[in-house]
C-alpha cells in the first residue's frame, strides 16, 4: 500500500488549539520503531515538545493473521484500548507519559489521535548499555511498578475494554489459549520453512507435553504484554515510564515474565519478580518463541522498513524452537 505520513501543515490547527496559539511548530519528527501506530514528536518554538500518537491504517504494518477463540492478545491496538489502559496504569501507580488530549471524533485529523507528554528519548535499553549503575535504579523502580501491576487482579483474563463493556467471560483456561495459539503459529510457519516442516510433529508434541504439566489456576494480574527495555523510557527524574500500553490485559503473570526474561536477559533478576509457576512459565516461554517466528515472518512479507531485522529475529527463534527437540 502507499503510505502517507503526517506533514507539519496537518497538525498546525492541533498545535494552535491544544498547545496555545502563541506557540509555533518548528519540527515534526516521525519516530522509528512503531509498527501498529504512528508516533511523532512535535517540537515547538519555546523549546518544548510533545508526542503525538496516530492510529491510522497507513501507520499499521501488520497484516491480519489467523486467531484462536478468546485470545486476549488479538488486535491489541487502538485509541480506545490506549485510553482505558492509561487510566488503569495510572490508578495502579505506574509511571506512563501523561495524557494531554485524546481525539476520537476526527476533530483534527481523519483518524484517532492522542497527545501525550514527551518524557524524553532515552530508553532503558540504551541506558543499560551506557550506564549500568544508573540503570540499576531505574530497574528497581520498574520492578516496583511491575509488582504493583501483577498484584492488581482481574475477575478473569481479557482486555480491560472487554471486561468494562461486560462482554461474556472467557470459557477456556488461559493455558489452553496459549497452547492453541502456539500450534496455530507453528502451522502458519511450517509451510514456508523446511526445517519447521520436518520438525512440525515433534514441535507440536513438545507444546502438548509442556501444556500437560500445567495445573489449573484462575488468578490473573495486570500485564503489559510485550514489555522490553525499549518500551521503557527514562525520564529526566530517572523514572521508568512505560510506553506501547495498548496490549495491557489481565492474564497469567507468567506470560509477562517469560517475555521479561527474554528481553532483559542478565538484568532480569533486578526486577525482583513475584512468585511464578515454573511449568506455566516454560509453556509460555516456548509459545513466545513460536510467536517470534510467525510474527516477524508475517510482517517481513509487507513493506515494513526494517525487514531484515525481522527476518533475523525469526531465524534466531527457529533455532530456539528446534533446540529442545
């Protein structure tokens, strides 16, 4: 598809009405890294800046994919999810960029937008490589935030918006959702890679073996869903500020920690996690490996600008998927 991104003239009315007619836009920078929404930094002539989120079809690189019933991680994007999740995280005492304005009526543009506080450009990922001592303080505070989230319990698993609307409660257990999701991802990628095709039945058997070790449980905490050090900005006050919060959901906290272990690596113990079920954690860890083959290969088939990075990510996870066999 032909993608048209925002230009300075597109946001001048927004700046005048929301930030004051005395302030002028000096630069509009489209930030890299986003794949579901557009993220822009608006620089103003008084040396301040704000960040604009844009939920437009042209900003979303992800093609549709097959889903399983009750999967709470499907379609985790949009202004409604952002607004509800922002409120929930604020109530839980989690530092996130302050919401300045939300427009879902097309007042300024032809799609949903939000203006948020610009907390800076430094990510925890960069700080970990640059200054481990300074990062330790941020990691400790992030661990506090995660424990607050993971001990904020919901009535059942699912997106917060779904629960607020009072939609029907899920009928299947969370571990079955993840096992079926993993098998669906396996089916999707096995047709395109001879190694996965050859190992398909053994991988599927491994998923079912991991699932069989998980005992029933119905306790669901608030999780971010894909929190890595690149999804944590470090404020000028050295606070961790979570971003990309649309995937927030009530779910097994092991799903979050399987992701955290992978993304934070040696820094993970500094987060001081809550108690975890090792069998559930192992199933979710392996399911995420299969997800990180299917997702990257799917988006690499589009016009996503960093295609090779996605292909390399899929290749690393193919090796991880085959290793236990």
